[in-house]
C-alpha cells in the first residue's frame, strides 16, 4: 500500500515494510521510496523520520546528489544508544553528571535513562548488564516465592554467575544460576 505526505509543496510517496530490526531504514531505488521499520513502529514515528530526511530524499529523487547507493539510514549520534529488553528496542538517554557517584538506571516512558559520571560504551554496557541481572534476580525470587510451598527445602541465597557448562548448580546452600541462560 502506498502512503504519502507533503513536504514543501512536494508530495512524497512511500511504501512500508515491517520486519525484525532495530531502526528505521529508508531505501530509494528507481525513484521509489521503501521504508523498512521495526515491528510495532507507529505510522507517526515513520512520518517523523521521513520528514527529518525529506530534504535528502527530495535531492535524491530530483537527481541532485552524488550518493552512490541511494540509501538513507538512521544515524545515531554518539549520545544515542539502543538496548533490547523483553524483545523490544529501547533508546538509552545518558545524563552525564560528575557529581553522580553510583550510576542510576531506570526504564521510563519507553527509554532507559542512565545517570552516570562516565559515558564511555564499556561503562554503559556494564550498567545495563548489572540492571538486567538485577531484574532477572527479582523475577527468579518472585517465581520461587510463588512455588515455595511445593519444596521441602529452599536455597539460602540465589546468585547469578557465569557457569560455563551448567545452567545451575548448588554450592553449600546457595543456588547459582548461569547468567547466560
């Protein structure tokens, strides 16, 4: 199905295809615009992206560009990151503050907000990893609480570690679950 919008008195027609991806891709071939978007992306988000790229799209359609492959991709600025959680892609907003001692992370209104004093990629990845581990621990403890009446004995602690060949193991009275399972 063809969609369209008007930009500076130019009518721009495009088609939309949804598939599993993390960002919106705009392809221009033979003066046809094809938008490939992540599953569940609203039409308004697609139109917003098209309007942002409209000047470039019009240049390409009119042939006023030296671009080789006629493909426009969403470019992330250094401060624009994305992370997956429960099958969805979320933008990460980084707030750098030298006064922050312990990083703070929260999932709020469809994006991760991270307050930290260091915004390098390794630090952000480590903060996200620890957040994922914490969420997994909470879920596991909820499930154990839900089914604890069915067990004779419960583990003293539930820990998450990297176990190379096992999904879980018992050490003393602790249940250790592989972090990658």
